[in-house]
C-alpha cells in the first residue's frame, strides 16, 4: 500500500512537470 502511495506521488509529480513544460513551450511558441 505504501509503495502504491509513493508511485502515485511520483506520477503526480511527473504530470506537474509535464504540464509546466507544456506551458513553457506554448509560451515560447507564441513569443517567437
């Protein structure tokens, strides 16, 4: 159960990073 929780946290973290990266790439595209 603990392993599952850790895995979920890792996935959440990964999704947040992915989302931030996506926002930055869109911003850069619009900018230039």
